[in-house]
C-alpha cells in the first residue's frame, strides 16, 4: 500500500532512492529465460490474444457456460469504469459515509478541524487519517469495528507555511496521534449506521500507546533500549496497513513501512557496520526518514541515540477490541518485515496458521504455524509466538514448499535474530522473490489461499534489497510487471499447516485492449472488467473473493480503460470477475469487513482526490457502508 506523503513518492521508490539496488540482471537474458521455458509456459500462459492463463489446472472452467453460471452468482449488474471524484455502486445498492478523518469518538471535543490542520489537543480522540485494514466484532450484542490508519498527510495537518515540516515536538505528537488504530462501536437505526460516541469500547491506539513485546525475540539485546532495558516493552504501532482476526476474537494490526519514521541526527550513522544496525539497509532505514522528522524532535526515533528502536517496529500487534484498558501485544514469533496483513486459519488438528506477505518488490511470502492448538474458551497464550515461521518457495512445475526459518536452516546465530531479520532468513533458505505480496485471504468453503501480488516494475531488472535476483518465475511470469496478479495455492492433505502445496494463478491483471500478449492479462480479464494492482482482498461467507485495487488511475496509455481504483468480486470456481464499486479519483479502495448479520459491507476509501466525501473543503479518507436497497445479504 502506498504512502503518498513522504516526498510524494511511494514507499518502495523511497527505499530504492536511498538504498539503490544494483542493476545486475540483464533484461535480454531474462527474456531469453522466459522463452527457453516456453515448454512449461505453453501449459500455463498462452501468448496469444488475451494472454490466456490455462492448463495445469490454471483458471480451468472459464468456458462461456461456466462464465454465465458465475455471473448468476453475482447478485448485481456490474458497473463500468469511472473517472470522477465520487463513489459508485451498482443499481439496487447504496452507500453512506460511516466515519471520516477527524470525526469525534468522544463528546468532550468538537472533532478535528481538517481545513485548518487541527490542534494537538484532542487529536488522539478522533477518527484517524488514511484508513486501511479493518475487522468487525460482535460482543454482548454490540457491533465493534477496528480500523487501521496507515499514515498522516503532513502538509495538511501542519500549518501551511511549514510546507509539511514539523516545527517542534507538538507537531510531531499531533502526527503521531492521527495514525495507528481506531476501535469503536457502531450501531444501525432507521437512519442508517453511525458511530456510538462515548462508547466504553471506543479507543485510539497511536504511536505512543504502551505495548508489550512477547515471543522468542522478547528480551533480546537487539530489542533493548535505554528507556526499556528489558526489551519487553514498547511504545506505539506504526504504518498500520492490513489486518487480521483471530479465532478468539482479537484484532491483528500489521506494521508495514515502519522504516520511514526513523532517522539520524548524525549523518550516515545507519551505515556504520556494527551488530546493532545490522539489517538497516535491508529494511530501508535511512538517515532522514520520509519527512516526518520524528528523529529531530523525539529522540526515540533518532537511530544515532537509539539504534535498536527500529527493531521494535515491523511486527504483528494483537489488540483486544472488547477491553479498552487492555495492553496491545507485539508478537515476535510471527517475524519482522513490512507486513501487509495476517490471514489466520486453523489446521485440522487445531494449530493456528497465519499467512503473511512482505509488501516490497522482490520480498517473500511467510507462514507461521503454532506449536500449540486452539481450544475454544481455553488459554491462547503463546499461540502467536510459540511456533515456526516459514518462507515460501514456488516451483515452476506448479508445486511449492514452505521452508522453515530456524538457526539451523539459515545459519543465523539465534531464533531471535532469525525473527528480527526475517528477510535475511528468507534469503538464506532461497525463498521465491515475489511481486509485492499484499493481502492474503483464505476461502471459507475450500482449503485454498490467495495472495495479491500487486505489481513489480523491477521484475527481471533489479535484485531485491538483499541482493536476491528477481528473474521471471512461475507465480511472477512478467518482467517489468505494472499490472499485478493473484496467486492461489492449495495445501496438501487439505491442511494449511502442511509443508507443501500446489499453486496456480487465479488472475493476471492486464489490458487486452492495448496488448495482444502476456500483458493483456489472463482469459478472465476483458475490456469490461480490467484493472491493475490488486491489493486488498477478502472472502465473503459464500466463497466469493472481493478484490480491491491500489494502482494507476490515470486512465491513459497502458492503463486506458481501467478508470479509478475499484473493488471487484470473483468466483474462484470459474474465474469470472465483475466490477462492483469504484472509488473517487486519486483514492485507494482498501479495507473490507461485514456486519454480523451480513447485510452491510464496510469499505475503506484512502487518500481520495477532489473534495469527497463532504463536497467542500479538503478530501477526507473515510469508511463507508454498502447495503442492498431491498435489505438483502451482501456477504
């Protein structure tokens, strides 16, 4: 997911500018490798009209009859592309704004003055900025929702004369308050859904909220600081992107581009070769950060004073939405990297399995499998820490395996260091470099998992940040991939804890109106449903997969005919995909959850353009509700 605030470039672009990858892959050689594999690719990718993805079980059942059957599963008429600054849904559906940036969660404030940048006082008691992943919870007859706030727009939240540069600690604290997580109660009446102001469940969790650190890396020297010599306590959660939900009803928020909050008041401090800063370059931790300037006004973020502080970010954080006094927990057992989301399922024997993607070009897919088993009503202590972290290897023959990340398999000194530097561990076992693994979701009516590989312009051009080559490979079949694809895998023995699996591609996004080759997309991509950069994803209760995009919405050249970012729905059985919702121009559609009665869909709209949703003043990120006009189910 993107952060449009630091120097107006994406997180990956910033990393590459500050930590350039050597261009050691020869493009012609990459193309030759792809051609030399034509025997295999001929069974997977037909390089003709529409660039059909077929054979080897890939997208089987996409005949006209099957597509018609799939269309009948969608209870709406697909909508066309849009290029305006509004939200659009199908006929027979309606949307309303539930909560937008700056709305008060408590009655002791008037809300945040978005137009004027707002004051520090009360900025931690309003709905935060730039919504992302979300989950819903039903508790004691109440509907709760937890929502991430990925980043803050500095230029909007600070005085105009400052041009987005914090002038002191108060400016930094205000930016810190507007990020993190909101937990709130919502309720529905005849007028629709609204936030229950002053609910005892309402809570803001930000960059200064006390947390505890648990798991194998807790207490390790690399996590100790002067403020916390035990290495078991921390403050704040950062760049909260995707989300997850545990079987026992807690919320998982995922720290993604955490590196941008750290900097150094001593030039090139991060380049000094010592144990404490080992791994800085692999995680993109530089000297000046993304312009938040936390390190100039808050010593915790100054790596020249606190070189271990970045190691305390980049984790999965567990939050109990039913107890506003509870302390969030950072689980080191699940590894440290740029987490997109955490998809949690149970193995047949009750072990907890969490699938996770590392959202950076050329990074890896991970899986955590607990040693203990989940027993409803029993203790859940250790279930997200005591286990094994794996990285995925995808073979070109449609098979794959999960490689355990341990000191023995990686050659690293300890399990704590394996987890703190999980990227280096993944490289050590030869994990497959992927095209930015974003949201992962599992099908509730079939034992299979899907991952959005959003795009990767460096595929076949540059290695990743660790120097791993990124040649064209099975799940990532296109060099300079600007469109993205969704990979699907089915664990052997119908067991998500299995070490092996079979994989295929559910869809390759593309533009069949521009390209008559592999960049035209797979057979289930047409002029009527094409899109780019699949990002968010979630399954409904019927087994349909909902796909959200965060890509190029210029509607020009190779993106012509794609319009604004959108949400589509797909049938995993037939491959059929239809467009359901479009966001305002400039926005990312991200975050998806359902009410307990499945009659309302909650959808996030991040960094919209224009003046949506108020129609005047600044645009505001928001969460909307989508319902059927006839009161029917939407999930």
